[in-house]
């Protein structure tokens, strides 16, 4: 666990901590309702030994602390934690890899601190769909859902097999062995002996403010390092190619693009070895 200046205790996985000669730190940021262990298969398949790798559980996920009563989770809040982790554990060079929500956070960070990021990889991490459901109605929905989630019991599961089956129901390309590994690290027992996933249930509420491309674009415009954008060949988000092109147009230099065969949105679960090879080649570039 790492104590951060933000007041949260952060759970961090680290590979190469005992090898000071690995002076290139690769910071891996997971997506929504995922956790650091989601990267383990990819790291084992090729990143470990080549880079100093750091993968945190973002706030409210995994074994990292939850925000206190009355607080909420906003995308921009994660930057305070990422900044602290990078300052605490980063070495000579820092590259950031973000998946989905973690990609949004990674790009915000690279835009806020362009001088600190050597390379940036976004794995389907250009932000969620943009919509117009802003204003009073959305805020009312947010407050109503916040109240409901704090007063009801979260779903629970009889054992690891049942928890793993829940993961696979949402991700059919996820293999059984890896599903059990993720369920083992991603759940904790309750007093009645059942298992609950570790993330703060507050995450499943709709936030008060929608994602805005114009806002994110102000960060993307300031990214100065090489950028790799990866999509899964079987991802449902590949249907948004016109929107993807529009968002990529904000970056000062055209990002490198790649498609990972045989992978859906959760590509680090589906093709960890191929993803490790792709990321290693990009991150090792000068």
C-alpha cells in the first residue's frame, strides 16, 4: 500500500521494484470497475523484465481506499492520485498506458503534464460516447441513484465460480482460468461467507456531468509525446470510427493506430501476449 498526499491509501502492483537499472517506468491505468490485477497477464507476457511497471487500483477500486462520506468519483479526481503515484514511484522516464476510463485519465494527465510523459498508449481510451443529458434532470437522477446505492445491499456471490461466471457473463471472451484469477483478487468475503466485488458501489451511479469532447480535447491538444491508440477487432466500440477520427484530430501529431485481432473492449484479458508485444515495441521506441 502507498500513502498518498490525497489522503487515500493506494494498492499498487509493481514489477521491477528491485531492479534500479530499469529506469523506464510504465504506469498502467485500468478501466471502469476493473483493478490492477487486470493487467497482470499482459505484464507477465512481456512487459516485466523490460520495464519498471506500476499498476494501481484506482480510487474506489480493488484494495485502494474509497472516498469518504459525501464525496464522489469524478474523472479529474484520479489525476491527483496519478500525479502522486508518478512522483512517488516513477523513475527516469515515465510512460502511461490507459484502458477505457483509465485511458481518459491517462490522456488528461499527459495533457496536464506533457513534459513528464515519454509515451502514451490509449486502449480504447478516448472517452465514452458524448450525449446531451446534462442539466437539472441529470443531477436529479444522480442524487436519486446515489441515495439508492447507499441504502441497498450490493450483489453477492456464493463462491469464486459464481463470481467468475458473473465476469464472463459481461465479457464472453474472458477465459475461465483468468476469470477465476480476477474474481479471486477482485472480491472479498462478507460476514455471511458470500463474496462481493471490491469496488465502491457508488461507481455504478451515473455522474452529475456528462463526458464532453470539447473539454477532453483541451488536454489532447497539449499532448506532445508519441501516442498509440489500440482498438479490439471485436469491440463494440469499433462502430464509432467517424467519432474516433474526430477525437484523434485534437492531437497535435497523428497518433499511431493499431487493431488487436481476437480482442474485444477488454483486450488485456483477451490477448495479453499480443498486447504485451504491441506495447513493448511502442514503449521501447526512442
